[in-house]
C-alpha cells in the first residue's frame, strides 16, 4: 500500500516563468484570488477603454463579452495557480500510501506543482505557433501593401470590436498572449496529470475498504476538466453569437474544431490519470472477493462434514459465520472501483450537459419565435 521510493526522482530543474510569477503573487500582501481578480479586471478595463476610443460602442456602454476576452491570459494563469494549490492538498491526502521521508515528499510536491524553465519556454513558443497554424489563417489576415491587419476580412465587428487597424493589432496582441499562456497550460496539465498517474502506478496494494487516499487526486482532475470546459463554453457562446449576428463574417470551422477538441480532451483528462487507481481498486476488490469465496468454501465443506457426522451442536455458530461472510461479500460487491466520489463525476457531467441543454432550448425558442 505504498509508493516505492525509487519511483520519485529529484527534480533538479529550475522553476518556469509561470512558477516564479505564481510565487510572486503568493508573496503579495493580498490573497492570490484578489491579485488575479485585480489583474484580470485591469486587462479587461484596458481593452474596453481602448475599444471605446476606437468607436466600438457607438450607442454607449460596452460589450460584456469583452470582459471575458480581455481577462483571458489572466484567467489561464489563475487556473494553473489554483490547480497547483489543489494538487498540494490532494498530495497531503495521498500521503498515507506514499512511503517518503520529508525530503522525498518535497521532491514529489515540487514535481507535481513546478514546471521546468526550459520546457515552459518551449511551450510558450509552441502556443504562439499553434495559434498561427490552427486559428491565424482563419481569423487574422495580414496585407503587405499597405501593411494592415484585419480579422477574417473585417469580422472584428463580429466579436464586437472596432474595425480599425489599431483594433486589429490590439486583438492580435490579446490572442498572442492568450495562446502563449495556453501553451504553458497544456504543459502544466500534461506534467501534473502524468505525475498523478505515476504516483498511482507506484502504489503497491490497497485496502478496498479504505480507498480514501486514492480519491485524493480526483478533485484535481475534475477541477481541471470543469474549468477548461467553462472556458471552452465561453468561446463557444462567442462563436454562436458570431454565427447568428454576422453570418459568413468569420470562418468557424477552425475555432469550433479547436473547442470540440478541448472539450473531448477535458473528459479524457478527468479519467486518464485515475485509470491506474481504478485498476488497483478493481484488483483489490477481486482479490478480496476471491478470499471471501475461499473462506466460504472451506466453511461450507466443514459444515457438510459436520452434517454427515451428525455433529450439529454448533450449527448456530456456523450460520453466524457464514452470514458474516455473506455480508462481507455483499459489501465488497457494492464497492466502487473508480477513484472518485459521486459528486466529482456529477460536477463534470453538469458542466458538460447543462450548457448544451441551455443552447438547445435557446436555439429551439429562436426558431419557434422567428
């Protein structure tokens, strides 16, 4: 019931730029959530103020979706920050099955919550490359003579943005910052979930009646999936609005394909790291059921011998023992082998289904009332 010490190696790598930034946020004299809220609000306000100056709101006010758009880079930074906190809490709950001294435990915690500096730099550049490869051609167009930038032939308006070249450059900066952080988020998710899977793989055996330590990381994987889904649905809402208010202004195949990919990835990220724990629980359950069946066969055989020899004085004792074994077997058969509590899977299911139901109802009402 222990993870072997050999499965944990010293990280021996410097922290990434995100981890240094996260440490700086933790050192501020305000709570981390307040720092991210203030930074996100500042970015959103700057975008709204710039767009107002570019004439994006001729009727006054502002577009509420621009809050979501302007705060995107900060939103992803906050997501990684709080996933690290969740991972640390989960590791503390997992510690009963982790055979490590204090130094070994700290190495595990470091690997679970810290990315290598070099890998993070590569991931940052990869995020920019992915943006230009998958979304840039369908969203942004650059004209060399004269040198101008537009979004899909003037579809800045589809996003509620001003159609001016300056607005196009501002949008490009936001998208580049967003995809730089997305690249690091992908690395962060891959490393964290790989470490979770490795920790489960290092567990030798478990007590099927005490699976609580193996439930620990389901909170991390479910939080990762749900938060990613919420962000994806924010973008899907924007794309639906574009299709409704400015049909044909923006090629939607690329953006919708990316969102569908990340939605499917969210479900995979919830299940995949926990597969090793599922196998452990399933094996432990089968072994316990096999032991129960073995004892049952032994006792039944002895009971038959007693009946044949007419030694029935202890029949009541035999009945109580066999009844206890039957109760144990019934309890074992009810044990779940997936390492999460029902509320974790219900939360993920709600995040998947509820927005789709709302969209379906909205679409049906629009068609009926049109």
